[in-house]
């Protein structure tokens, strides 16, 4: 192909001319449009376009008999400059009005016909592509970019003639989001170069983070197009304000990346930041040269690509002599070999001259630039579209037919471009969707420093609609295999809920689920059911352990011991009474009533075992029956006794006839009538509320759930307990009243005084029981205290009755049998006569000497009355004993 060199462009002649836009130079400083040469991003890429055109022109199957040409421009990495340059592409489509222009000799001017551009390859930067696309769409010139990834360019209503062989940043942003999520980072900052590429990339990332949730943006900073001195140090200081956000998502050009890394190094932040770079960083060497340590661990992303070996051979063979078509190749030569070409060389300070015999890859380092593959794919996509268009419009016609030679319809060509489907230079399919975007296929790199202190980019994964990351292949500066953190708040421990900071969902305070609450979800604590408590880590609920009063508990051992002693003592008394059943002491005590009373005492001791036994329906039923029955037996018998004594002496004051119902049989009937009232109440209780067990979770529901226990017990409320014992207490009080009334009976007469002392002591016991029992109702040890108090109170009551009423009798029976002898029976009339005479005796005793009174009385009484009077006179107290002896017999 013929070529023509212009100041800032390359022109290759051909039947069909393609435009090309490449950042051959960087952006200039202080008003100059262009800066330093870009060896890789500029020269490699434009050489790739020319190489692809060469291959297509040599391919007999693709565009046969048709030669592709090119017009390649330098954008100088600046959108405004690129816009000016791209006007070259539309000159042929602009009609020039020369009617007012005349040459010096008066002839009309002759205009050089400009090249007609059918399609454009480029540009690199998204901002440049956007600027150029706005012009090209007006003239319906299709455009295929090899590097522009801004999501904005996917808008088919605004950039309908734009296509690209690289995926848009929306895919890239999704891939970067997936990386952040896989690294378990939820608090990151973003950093973008001002312009469409950086700003739209960050915007896409932020939008995805909002939609998916789980990742919060600490700060979104922007690097100005024309940064002031100290701007990058200021950016580093700003990023350090949210030091927990160590991960920095970067959509920046390589110049800005290099300066950010340098600023981090100057501020001694090597190793602090976790860089996540977009495809503008990729696997480039230029941003990390001289600052490998601060860039160590950086994760970068790059559209999946492969090195084109044919291009390597082509580029290594380029020299000053065989590559004159590239107007910037001489400048590249000086830059690449660090030498100077003649007097007009671009490197005046270079120490050596170029010989022209240098060789790329031998005398200088060489590595194929990452976008070479995509440049070639873009050229081939345009060629395949033209080939298919030629096949349909010029079928069988060698070369260009008139329909294509005169004017190629850009809109029609665009439809062919969007329909291409072929394997590109790397063997991957080249296709476009309805918006002109290529599918997302990325390689994930990490910049690592090996043990030999050599730095390199290593592939650690890939992304094709889904992330595949090899975490084990990653390496961090600290050498720690665990993933570094970039979180606002550390995860809450088990049993703690997150209290999110308002407006920042990734920042929270951890609050412990207290009391009986458990962690129901990440953000809530809920109350366990009443019969359950939180488990040890408070992530769920477990049943509260159920306890009962155990036999080995100290609360049970003491009452059981007392009860066993009482049962043994009671049994001993009963056996003794049965053994000496017909002796005067036993008979005088009222044998029948004594056995009833001893039965009640025995039941008071025995109830202890029912109160401690494991509750079930049977035990609960027996508790209801026998809890008040023992006391009822005891106090019914004692009440009958005291009532009998009271009635006898009250009757004796009025007449000499005996009171009614004082016989043993009558006493038993009265006693069991009183007991039947207790039994009747118990049976009514059974009917109204059948006995059953219940687990009381409130009794030992402590503030510390680990100490909480459910108490298995019978369903007997405090009120029911009092009602059950109330009747017995009523009998006890009534008995005490009679004991007080009969306190005047002589002490040697009968059991009136011991019964009185028994009742006084029993009242004191039960008066002490009531405050202890009800005062501990709120105690965690309530079950133990109340059960022990109740059983000991019953045992003490029984012990008082046993000790005061029967132990003296047993003592006399066993150790003083001489006092346990029978006395002659007397009639009740004789006894009453003696009682009457005692009054007269007392009256006359003041007037006469004792002997005279005694003689006179003895003469008047009959023999039986005299014996009774003599007993009273000689030992007044024996009168009552004789009286009682008579009644007992």
C-alpha cells in the first residue's frame, strides 16, 4: 500500500479507507496539546492496526480484490484535541463552497479531494470516544473502539453508531464488585480520573453496590484533569480519614495511577491500601515502575486477551528502514533505545547516537501491549462487515461495485457490523449485542513480589458473567495467608445484634442480646418462649432444665432426719401403749383418743416423705389428702379432750349428774366428725381441681438465664395450701382456747396443763411458720425453703405433742411401774358429794380447829362419802384425779 506522512497522521492508500484514533502521545502540560510518546499504548496499537490491514489485504478469502487503506490520527490523550483531529474524517462529506474564492490569477481554486472514511477504529479513552462519536453519528460513520469501556457508550439512542470489541465498564464494575464481595470487604472508597471513563466506571460500581447491598462507599474522590501541586497528597490524606476503608476501587488512567501510588509512598502508607484497579491499570508496568512495594497486592482486571504471536514477529522486525510509513516510529526508536537520531532528534540530552541497527526485543525490552488483540479484532470486525456487505451488494463483482464505490451507506454498514460473528486473533468469539457491546470476559491479576524480590502480575482468576477466584494463589505483603480486612465494623460475635449507624448500613455497633433474648437475625434479638432460655452463644433457645427437691439435698436431709426420729419415737409410744394397754396410766389417758392422737402425730411425720417425693399425679393426690389430715387428727383429738374436761367441770358446778357424750365412744364420734369435715373439703377440692403436676418456670427465673430452672411440683397454690391447713389451724386455735379455759384444773388431775403447754408452743411454731413461708415467695430458693419450713413445722408440732403428752407417761410406765397401779372405783355421786363437802369444809375451817372439823364431818358422812371427803381433805388435788379416774373407767 502507498502511504503518505502528515505532521500528526498516517495515510495508507486503499479502495476503502478506515480511520484510526490512537493516543500516540500523552496529554501535554501548560497548554501544549501533546506530551511524551506512549510506546505501548500508542505505537504498539497503531502498528497493530496497520499489521491487521496488511494481513487482510493479503487474505484472498477476506475482501478479495479490495484493498483497505487507513488514515491514522494522534489524539494526544485529550478529548478536545481528538475532536479537532477527527474532523479530518468528515471532510469528504462536507461540501465546500468555493464561489467566493479566487486564485491570484483569477482562476477558481482546485480543491484536493479528501479521503472518504467509511469507518473509524478507536478511540482508546472513553472521553475521547464520546466526543468523537457525537461527530461521527451526524455523518453516519460507524465507529469500533478497542479500549473504551464507559457504560455511557452503551446508550444506543445517543451513540447508535458506536460499537466496541471490549466489554463495557458495567461488566467490569460487576466483576470488581464480585471481587470485593469474595474478599469479604464491605467498606471501600472509590477513586476516579475526571472524565467519562473514570466517572462512569465509579458510577456503575456505586449503582451496583446500591442494588446488591452489602458494600458501602466510604468516600468517592475524583482526580482533576489538571491536578494542582500537592493534589495527590491531599487525596491520600482524604482516604486516610476513613482508614477502615482500606480497599480503593480505582477507575483512573495510568498516569493518575502512578501519581496516586507515588503519593501513598511519600505519605508512608505502603501496605495500608488495598488497590483494586480497572482495565486502565490491568497488567501495565508503567504505573508501578519504581513503586513496586506500595503497589504490592493490588488486584487488577483486564479484558481476557491473549498475546498475538504473529504481531510479536512483525513488531520485532520493524526498523527505521522498513517502517517509514509510521511517522512516529523514529521518535519511538529514540525513546526505546535511549539514543538520538541526527541533529534534529527528539532527545537532545541523549548521550549516544542511534545507529539504526538496533533491534526491538534484542537491544531493548519488549512486551506486547494488552490491547493489541482488540485493535486487530476491531479492524477485522470492520473488514468482515465490509466483506459481507460486498458479498450481498456486489455479488460476483470483482473489486468494488458502483453501489459501494460511490457511496457506502454508514447505517447499512452498521447493521453488518452488529451481525458479525467470527473468532478473533486470540481465538475468542467476536460478537456484538444490540447496544454494540462485546460480552464480558476478564482476567483477574494480582501484583505480587516473589521471594526473589521480583515483581510481576499473576493471574488469580477470571470473570465470565461469574467470578472464579483462586484465593489460595493470592499473596499479601504481610505474608499472612488470611484475607486482609476492609470493613467499617468488625463482625458481631454470636449472640450480638447489629445496630446499624444511620445512613451507613455497613457500619454498626454490636449489642449483646441480654436476659432471655436470643439473636433471631443479624439485626434483631427476640425473647425466648417462656419455658426456654438462650443457649450458650445466644443464637437459639434451649429448654430450661427442670428440677425437683432431691432426696440428697440438704433441704431434704434435715426434715427427713427429723421425721424418721419422730416416726421411730411415735412408733415406740404406740407399741408401749399397746403393750400396757390395760394399765391405769394408759386407761387414764383415754386409750381410744390417745391412739387417734398418735395416728395424727405419725401422719404429721410421714407427710415429709410425700412433700419431698418426685411429684406425679399419685403423689399430688396423697399430698392433698394427708397434708392437713395429720394435723386434723391431732387437733381434733386434743379439742375433744379439752372440750370434755371443760364440760365436766362446768357441769360439776351446776349439778351432780354427769355431762352428756363423755364416754369413749362418744369422744370417737365427735373426733371423727371433725376429721370428716377435712376429708369432705379435700374431696370437693378433688372435684373442682383434679390434682396434676406443673412446671413452674417463674419460681427460679433468675436474671441470669443460665441459672434459670423450671420447678416440677404439684399444682397446689399458696392459697390452696392455706385452705388445706386452715381447718386444722382452726381446730388448733379452738383447742388452745379450751386449754386456756381449763388452766385452773389442778396440775395432778389430768392432761389439761400439758395440753395447754402443747397448744401454746404449737401456736408459736405456726406463727413463726407463716412469715417464713410467705416471706420467701420471691426467693429463687422458694421451693426448698417453703417445703423445708412446712415439713419441719409439721414435725415440730408433732414432736411437741408427743413430748409433752406422752413421753412423761411412757417414762412412768417403763421406769416407775409402782405409780402405775389401779385405784378402787367410786361412784360419780360420791365424788360430787366430796366436791360439795369440800366447800363446807372450807367454810367452817375458819371457825374451828382442824381436828374438830374433821371429826364432825366424818360422823355425818356415810362410809363412801367419808372416803371421798377424806381423800380431798388429806390431799385436795387427789380429788380431781379420783374424779377423772372415775370418768375414765
